[in-house]
C-alpha cells in the first residue's frame, strides 16, 4: 500500500502556481516546491508522477485566470475594447503568467492570421464580440482583431517587462484611437 499523501493535489498546484506568479515557471522545481510547502520534494511525487505534470497544471491554472480577465472584458461596453484593456491588465497584474502564456517560445510558428486561435482558447468568443459590436463579417472581424491584438500585445509586453508604464487612461485612449481608425478603414473598403 503506497504511503498516504502529505499534501493534496490542490495544495501542491496552488503552491506551484504561487511560485510561478512570483518567479516564473522555471522556478518551479521539486526542491523549490518542497521548500514552499515546508517539506522535502518527496511528498510531491506521491501525488504527481513528474514535474512536467505539475507544470501542466500550473499552465492550466494560468489559462483559467487569464480567461477570468477576458470574461470581465467581455462584460464591458464595447466588449472588444474591454477585452483589449483586460489583456493588458493581465500583463500588468500577472506579468510572469502573461510571459508564460504569451511570451514563451512555441512549437508551432503560425502565420499572423493563424496565431490567435493557436495561443488563445478564448478566440471564438472574442471574435464574436467584434462581429456583434461592429457588424462585421468573419473576414472583417478577423482583420480588426488581428491588428488590435498586435497593438495590444505590444503594450502588454511593454507593461509586463516593465519597459514602459502607461496610465489606464493612456491605454484606453490609445486603443480607442487605433480601433476607430481601423474601423473606418475596414468600413471604407466595404463601401468602395
């Protein structure tokens, strides 16, 4: 009979998640996790088979927290601007998690038009918010989303890496200006 686990799966995941939020996923080693839990590394492996399994759970927890931010953005008006604001807020509030999700090297290297569905499981609902907010078809919505994601991602990276600081008002104004210009461009082409 295997020994009874000293810590629950949830306790280990929470400790690993806290370490990741503070220091990044690379800091989540068996030794560091054991220290965080006030133990040796051994009890971790009575619940998990490997550190890769722990890392996978941390990644899932990071995605869930990011989705909470996106859902908060979708409840704003206009929803698509809210998504952009919350994407940047996630980078500001959770820089290590933002880097884990959106600044890590990926196995696939999709084209600019294919990157969003690959890196963000919220893509379909965000795309729907663009279509609903602006009356765009799929192609127009994807174009606006792609352009504004590149712009929002740039601001988010500057914030997450502490290279630049923006006020909430600055960010809102910048997103609005670019969005309005792009909408005019896209709608203008539709009328030509």
